[in-house]
C-alpha cells in the first residue's frame, strides 16, 4: 500500500480488518518493521483521536514520530503553479512536501475543506499535490472529502461486535448541528459501507432530510430514504453524524423536527448499537441518554482508531 486516501487503496478489506484485530491482540509483535523509520504527521487543522491514535500506532510498530502543526508552526503554503509569490504565502508546496519527504519514510496529512467552492474542495488539489511532491507513502488523516482511517475503524468495530447470524443492518443517520460541517466523514463511511455491502458483509441504509443527499459517487448500492423511522426499523447499527448540504454546498438547510436520536427512537431498532466519530455535541447531535447508556459504542469505536491506523502503517512498512 503506497497511499491510503480511500477504500479504493485497499486490496483486501477483510484482510485489513483481520490485521487490525490481530494487532489489537498483539500490539508490539511487529516493532521490527518500524525500527529506524520515521512517521511525519502534518496537521493543517485540529485533531484529537486522529493525532493520538496514529502516533501511538507508529510507536507500537517501533517507528519514530514527528508532528508538524502547519496551521500554527509552519509557513503559509502556496499551492498554485505559475504565480509570483508576492502575497501572504511564503513557501510553495513543491518544496515543503519534498523536504518533508526527505525527513520521513511515511507522511500523514490532515486538511479540512473551506466549504465555499465544492469543485475546489472535492478536487483534493492540496492532497494530490502533497502526494505528488513528497515522494513517500501518504496516509490521509482526513481530507476535504474523505476520512478513511475513521471509516476503517468503524468497519472494524462492526465486525468485532456483531454476533448475529444474518448480515447486520447498518444505518447512517443525519443529525442536527449549529454550524456547517464537512461531508468527509459521512462520505467516507458511505463509501466503505457500500463497498462492504457489495462484498456481502452488511446491508446499508442512509437517512437524511431532503437537501442533504451526499454525492452519488460515495453511495453506490445504498438504500437512501428521507424517513428516519423507516431507516431505523430493524437497524443493528446506527452511525449518527451531521453534515452540511452537498447540493447547496456548505449550507445548513431547514429540516423537520425529530432528527436527534434518543432512547425512544431505539425502540423500533433491533436494540441497535450507536456510533459517532466524535467530537459530539450532547443533546444536539445525539442524546446524553444514549451516549451514557448501554447502546453506545463511541468509546469502543474511538479505541479502534488505534488499530485501524496500525494496520495501515504495518502494510505500508512491509512494502518499504
């Protein structure tokens, strides 16, 4: 694996999940792989779970780790070619990425969308140029359109906790928020669950108010409904997440009441387990009674971020 930016970079999802769960049982069994190797983590945006889990994963594999908070500690980067840099940008991504590649064997990069221009965000220009110029394997720590480490951890969590004989019904359910959030997490979750559905691992449904439909490129084969109760009926897992409109890009649209999940709504599910990527706004996105109750998987899920990152880094190190 030379890069990890989406589910399309994974040759065998089942094997990657097995690797992650094996690493969870024996975290330090492959420290020889990372000996004298360095992981560089580059953040243009804040992070808690992604930074700590990926850093710990690298340490478990015997790697050295360097962290660069570019938004606070780095120079303002220029990404366009053919411009005279007589403005606020100080360093071009060509040199910055190339230099980081000189110091690190693998690089991780995190950058959020601006939610102003959809084509600019979804083009992933910054990510693609970083990958092009750094000349080492790159792990996405979240981009404008995807968050693959989160989605891998989500799929690991479902595989690890599902004890039923039939395929589980997995629901991605939109939730309210006070501000416009990116589509990266729901895009990625939908992409990974759609792929898992195509492999016969689960059944996948998406439910959101009208106007909040995700781009169709991320939802092939998913059952999509604007009726939350329809989606929740018989659900085994509910992944709760807010996102802003894709069609009216970056906007928060009006929506009917009743989109926050609570224990009353769980009564029509198959005693569903509830997931969220975190951070979560209590009693706005998701009720405290669920977060503090027996159906919540959010901490378990966050814990699996470590093993998702370690499984990806392990595969990359095996090819160095």
